[in-house]
C-alpha cells in the first residue's frame, strides 16, 4: 500500500493526499510540468517531502522502469549481469536471480543465450526488453513506469501490458497516452500545476461530464492529434 498524507515538495508539488491499495493499477496523467514525475519520485523515496507524510514500499520492493530503457543499460556489462544488477546492489540473493534469468528471457521473448551477450549484440527492441527484465528480476510488488511504454516497440509493449496486469502487482505509470492509461489502469490520477486535481476510475476517463479543465485539455489534445493523423 502507498499512502501520501498532504505530502508536498515545496515549491514544486502542492500537498497531495492519496492511498493506493496493493494490486491497484494507477495512471498519473497531466500536461508537461504538472508534477507527475515529482509525485512518483516521492513515492519511490527519492525525494523527501518538505511537509506531510509518505508511506511506501522501500527500495528492493519496487522497480522503476525508466523512460529510455535502451540508454539505461550499461554497454560494458553483459546482459545477465545487467539484469541481476539491482539484486546485487540491494545485497539480495544473486544466485537465485541468476536462476530466474532463463524463465525471464523466455517470458520476454529474448534469445536463450542473451545473458552472455553485450547490449550491442541485441536489437533495439530486445534491449528494451532487457530493461524490463532488469526491472522485474527482483519480483517487485510495485512497479513505477515513467513514460516507459511510449518508447517500447509493439511486441515489448504487449508483453509489458501483460506483465503489468499480474494480480497483486501494484503499477503506477506516468503517461501522456490516454488510451494506454485506460487500458492499463483501473484508476487515473489527473495532475495540474503541481497538484492532484482528479482521482477517477479509468472508465470515467473520456467522460467530459464534470471533467476537470486539465482532463478536458488532455482529451482535446488527444482528439486533435487523432483528427490530424487521419488522411
Ligand atoms: N529539482 C527541480 N528543480 C527545479 N524545478 C523542478 C525540480 N523538480 C521539479 N521541478 C519543477 O516542478 C514541476 C513539475 O515537474 P515534473 O517533472 O514532476 O512534471 P511532469 O508532470 O512529470 O512533466 P513531464 O510530463 O514534462 O515529464 C515543473 O514545473 C518542474 O520544472
């Protein structure tokens, strides 16, 4: 469970109060600069609130999937070591993590011998999937994904969508992609000007009745983009 009680990061984030239950799938939505990453960093414990409280799983129990998965891989390390690195850093059971690699490679549709290769010996899409394997190796109970999905190729995206649906896994994802947020989450937290302005069920995402100005703008932007991409 993640609990924020009036948690603020002055001057960037206004007091935010939110409770996320274990297993919930939550999307953080909002325009650029709305405060999504700041809120996520607060939940990860990478930022300390200047006021209020944050209760969230500690390092070792959550995974963070960065936006640029490919660039997050160390080119000088072999894929197997890259994948198990978070376990080694957390002083976890590296041998058990190594034993999980073959299954993870299969799940993510990566070559069976990928662990012995360097990132440059894989395709761009395969490297992205190595980044996902790295995030999932420690069997996190919470996964934070900061705009990670938009950069994924189709196969990796579908795989990640499936993995994120695992019951019991809490997923918090920052997204600019409304259809993806609707598909991947049960709940949408809409942010604007450094604060939470709406906390709604994903089924209400497209309903303009009582929509906050921030959500109405997101819907407008999506429709504009969608209309302009029509022939
Ligand atoms: N360390 C910092 N120094 C200065 N400004 C900061 C810092 N951290 C956050 N901000 C500001 O706080 C606001 C929220 O930033 P944040 O990165 O959380 O937005 P976001 O909603 O994730 O945006 P984007 O979608 O563009 O990534 C922005 O105005 C940003 O410039």
